[in-house]
């Protein structure tokens, strides 16, 4: 009898282990099935190591890439191919964040129940992206062969409308590896980080508004240079006496360096984290590069960090989302790149939005920074340079320590669209990156009303 009981317990234990194992397998199949199905050894969906199924389209149905057994076929327009390379992908799968790489599970049309059989799944194996191919072309033309990036997204819906990196290549033309420039296979908006220059003053502004009593009634005096603990802090010119609005509009290094020192390293660190600049965003499964910052206890270094120099490194997409949060009263939709992978979350939005949102700052603080950024355009950059946009913006001129010209930054928002632009080693921010942003926004506003 005892022997029978022991065998029964053993059988029940083995059955329980089997059921648990089956449950674990089903769970992993549900979560990882698309990845398993798109493994390179699956010859029915690959030809000579190249994906032979699936197609990528822009938001308006423009074909960007079609995979066939005879090879990959890209859009007929070479400008579209170059402008969308970093979003769509190259034949060698060198761009890990590109659709042809990151969305392989969708490209093969995997379904948990029926696998990859397109007849059974009813799948067309299409991936419809949120980007506008023509907007990407406008950005590509505006960069005019210069290295850099352009990102634009709808902060209400989360849809990334434009995402261009340079240098680029034509993916339809076989490239000589020795001729491909360094950085060609990196989507800089998603996977890189850069010295932000004075665009980072928007972070210091948020910290100052919420932590320094009487900041709005304070005046600052700038003689073009100043001292912090005996060390020299310099700016491009003497700005005279100004309030906090004038300090941001003039992008005064002396005023903002002293604000960073007054706030202290712990507060500056707290705000870079709260504003999402040290986090990684998940774009339909694509992880972005988090920013990195160091707020030294040595005050002169802290001052330089407070104006976007020293060890500051920001990811462009994170900065773009921060711009969206300022526009949205402290809240913005999380970015998405697949058109049909979203739902409404921002009140008043008529389009589809991301699966979530981020709350980065209070509505009161966001409202004042929004007003200050509008003042930047009115008093410094010039509304006449951006007709019809009612632009809110901040420029940045980021020294890189390379002996070359600084990076030219311009970021902000217009209507429903937040943006970030950088021309590497381009020079002064508003003069170089500003026109790039203006051209792309003018196009988007004209076709997306």
C-alpha cells in the first residue's frame, strides 16, 4: 500500500512538473514566438540569409521596403531611400534599431495560434510605420549632407513623424565598406547621445523655478564673464541686467552656471532623472540610449554642467519627449514607431496615441517654461524666420573639445509637434539648426493640419 502511495505521489509530482513546464513554455512561446519564428535558420522566410518576406510602409502607404525571394526592393526614389535608411534598414542588417531588424516578428507575420503561415494567419506581413517619408526627405535635404539628426513627433499621439540621421547611404546600392563613414549605421535619434549645450538650460530652468524662492523677481547681471570660486566662467557677450526670461533668451552662461551652483549637484541630478534624460524609452520594443551626466562637487564643473557642457550627454529622443511634456502641460505621449500599435491617451487628441504617457513636470512649471520658450523666439530667434509656426524653442551651441566648430542644436515645439535638431560641428545653434527645424515643421504643418 505504501509503495502504491509513493508511486502515486511520484506520478503526481511528475505531472505537476510537466504542467508547470508546459505553462512556462506556452508563456515563452507567447512572448518570444515572433523572435523564434524569425530566426535566421528558418529557410522558408529567408533566402541566402536575407529576409524574404514582409514589407515596410510609411504612414500614408508609401512602400519603403519589400522583401522577396529575389532580394530586398526599396522605394524607387533614391532620396526617400537615403532619408529613411535608419528607420527602414539596410541589406546587411547593420542598423539594429531599423524596422527590417527590430520588427522581424511582424515582418514574418507570426501568429501565436497559426505560426507564420500567411494563409492561416490572414497576415499581410506589412509593417506600417508612423513616419512620413516626404517629411524625412525634407529633413534630409535641409541637412544638406551635413552630419546630424532631425526628430519630430506628435506629443499628443506619440507618433514619430520624422527621424533622419546623417551620414547616410543608399541601401539599394551596394556600398564599398571602406567608403562608409563612421556613424552611418547608427540611428542617432534613438541610439546616440551628445553634448547638449545650452538646450540643457531648460533643465536648469525647471529646477530653478521649483527650488529657488523669488526666482521670477530676481535680476542677473552679466559682464560677459564671471568667477565661480576663483575660476573663470565665460559667455559670448555681456548681456547686462536681465530677469530669468532674459537670461534664457540670451542663453546667459554666467547666470545659468551660478543657478546650477546655487541649486547644487543633488538637485541637478534629481531633475535630469525626473525629466527622463537618464532613462531609456521603449519604442515598440526598441530601447533608446539613456543620457549620462555628472554633477561634480567642484563648483566650476557644476556650473559648466548646468549650461550643458562638462560631462553632459543627452539622448535626442529623450530631449524631444521633454519638449513634448513642456508643450503638454507637463505630460506627453510616449513615442511609437508602428502606426497601429497605439491608443488614445492625451485628452483632446483625435488620432491614435501611444500605449502610455510620461508626466515629467508640474503643469505650472511647464506653463512658465513654455512662455519663456515663446519669448526666446519673439526676442531672439525672430518669428519672421518661422512664419505661421508660433514656435517655442531653445537653441544650443555645444562645445565638443575636439578643436572643431561646436554642435548646433535647436529644439522645441510648434502646435502638436515637438522636435529636436542637431547639425554636428555646424556652429551657432539658431543660425544653423534653426532653419533645418523651420523647413521640416513648415512641411509637416502644411500636410498634417
